[in-house]
């Protein structure tokens, strides 16, 4: 059994379980850089927000 996991970023919005990953992204930093182009945002303190939460103002 492999212990390898996708590098993924999870949304930290309230009651939100969205997550994003890219099959060829090796690190969370890599995922974040690319997810930003897909509408994800990183907040101070290390919280990540998906596009829906960002639009709904749950910043
Ligand atoms: Zn969200």
C-alpha cells in the first residue's frame, strides 16, 4: 500500500468541503500556485478559500 497522497488544497470556508488537486502537482505549494489561477484564494493565517466561498464573501 502506498503512503503517497495527492498534494491537495482544502477549502477552509465554513461548512465547505471543497478541495482541489492536480494530478501532476507534486507539492501543496504547486497546487496553490495553480489553484489561484482557477479562482482559489489564500488568506493570511494559511486559510484557503474555494471560488464559491470567495464569491459569497466568506473571507
Ligand atoms: Zn469553499
